[in-house]
């Protein structure tokens, strides 16, 4: 969860990281801003943090993002993805990985 929260906040504000007191109490969460963060960026970061919801949809998104990152640099997956796109023009790597997860061996 921490990586997901930090990823979302870093889209709007330069930060070192986020610390959690209690996971179920956002009032105990602390953002450690980088020195160059402006007040506007800090406010945007606080809004992202307040709106962040760790639900099943977000968990699945993080799982897939992690999976895609892990396998996207492996040559065999890259080779097979090229073949997959030939048969499925416009397909994304994530769609390819979703397809692989449906296969039974």
C-alpha cells in the first residue's frame, strides 16, 4: 500500500516518502516533502492522500502494475509480447500478461 500511495502523491509533488502511524487513520500519515516542493504541490499532495482509497480495485491495479514491471524487462516475455501484438494489434503489455494468467498448464 505504501508504494501505491507514494506513487500517486509523487505525480503531484516531490516527496521523499510517506510515513504511517496507523494504516486505518489518515490523520497519522505524514508526508516528507523534498525541499523544492511548493505550497501548491504540498496542498495537491495532501488532497491525493485524503482521497486515496485502498480497496480491492486499487489492490488489483497495484498487483498488475507490479507484475508488468517485473516481467517487462525479461527478454522471453518481450519476444512473446511482440508475437501477441502481431495477432492482437494495439494490445498492451498488461493485456498480454492478463492473457497469460488465463492459460492453464
